[in-house]
C-alpha cells in the first residue's frame, strides 16, 4: 500500500474518490470538495488547510479521508473552545488540530472512506496515518465530526472520546402527499402549518424549485448575495461565493435543490439551498432581502418536506439547532463526534466532560420529545443511516 498526504483534492482522481462514497452523499463528492478549494472557500485564509489522506494499492485508490489542518474552530458546529482555553492556560498550543468533516456543513456521512468489505483492514491504516500527521505537524488532536454510527462505534473501540449533540430531523413515514404528513399531526399543529403556507400564497409569493442544471448564473449570483447578507447581518464570516455555488451546481446537477422566492412584482427576494443523496435531503443556506411572514418556514422546511415526499427520500436534515423546527414535524435526533488528543492527561479530562455532556443531551432530547406535534400513535421512526 502507498499512503500519501495531499494538499489538494484535485491530486486524487475524481472517479476513484467518488467510487468510495456511499449513498451519493453530495458533500463527499469530489466536485463539492474541489469547488471549495478552487474558489478559495478553504485554505490558509480561513484556517482550513487540506491534508487529505489517500491510500493506493496497485495504482488504485482503496481508502481515503477528507482531512483538514485547522487553525481555528470556525465552521465545525462541534464546539471545543473550552478545550482550546484549557490548553492555553497550561501554556500549550491547541492549534493546529486535525479535523475530518465537511467544512461549514454539520451534515452526517462517511468520514473514513474505504472499499466495501475491507473496512476492518483499511480503517486502522487511515487512523494510523492521521495520527502520524498529527505528530509531524505537530497537531494537538484529531476530531471526526458527524460520522455514521458504524464508523463512530469503531472509533470508540480505538479509544477516541465520543461527544453527543442534538439536531432536528424529519423522517418520512411513507407519505404519498404533504396532506398525508399533515394528517398524522395534532389538529392545532396541522392548522398552524396550513396557515403559514396560506400566508405565502396570499402574499403573492411564487416559489421556484431549481437544480444544478436549471439554475442560471444569475440565480447563483442572487443566491450568493442572500448568503453573504445573512452572514454579515449576524457578524458571521461568509466563506462561500458565487463561483463556488456555480461550480458545485455543475458538478452535482440534479442533487442540487435551489428554492427561489419571487414577490408579486416578480423580484427574487429570498432563496434556500438544499442538496440530496440517494436517501436524504440536506438543508444548508438561506437568505432574503424582503421579510414576508412564514417565508423562511416555507422555503427552508415545507418545500423540502414536499421534495422528500415526491422523491421518496427517507430523511430531511435541515441544519443545526432550532427548536422552532419541532412544531413543523422535525424530531430531536442524536448527532455524535469522536475525538483523540495526543496529550493523555487532556484526553482523560475531555472524557469526563463528555460523559456529563452525554447525560445532558439525553435529558434535553427527552424533554423536547414531550412537545412533538405528532399524534401519539403516529410518531415516525428514525431511519437507519446509509
């Protein structure tokens, strides 16, 4: 086997990389990761430096891991600021660290890529390579964010600390229409959703669903403007740009769902971006220039739910946080991450903290479940991860 560290995803053949991706996860697609790099969305300026690991056998890619050298904790959605502070108080450097995740995207999916059936053989090779990179840099730690259950369990067996958190996901119980979904809700919740959707119709707002083929360059310029405005209004850092959106749309095509909202004068006033795998829809970004009551709910949630029903998708992950999603059919769902620190003393301290955190998350999820909008006999079951 030949193991190599790459500072550009373009150094790895796209077809071989994509062959290791399951469920056609759009965020692991070579085109998505390449667009981030080619259009300056990751790199030294933002503290996301590619260190992708590729394992080849007879010239063929058999395993890989999307890996980044991080010099901050921005865009990860698993918060470790207290850990960095603890390192600093001890006169130690927490940065750089190594992270495997999708930049700026708290979405689930593979993190260790390997030929099917060879995971037991190849996962240890990948983890060992990561740890060697950590020693060479040197990096304080390795963080694997939002992996599937099977990979997380394997990482736990290797001694990594497991952290818990909560998102709100929508699960498809085999609905044929949006009305089928509404029928399993409590009457008051059903009425509220209908009223919210009616407000959009009464306001004369038209929603357009586009994909990577049908969205024009002008659509992406407009959406990039919405995106920037949203981040700047919240004192955030708008890392993505129109060039990235155009490039990823060209690469992913029908896996892209861009919802654009036009007011009664025909002006585009809002947009939301979602992407799909074979089984899941992922909500990502939203922005607007004109307020309209309930437009955010329509563009970001109801349009997505209808899309899932129409295309038979099992799960809708609309993004991190947001208890306001619960009355609209999204249920608390456990998300997890795995962490390895080179300093054993800190690893032990983090393990103790993570134990308290896991208990707190479980209590929170149980409390939220008391407020689900579904009839008692109709709460949808959580779907298995791909």
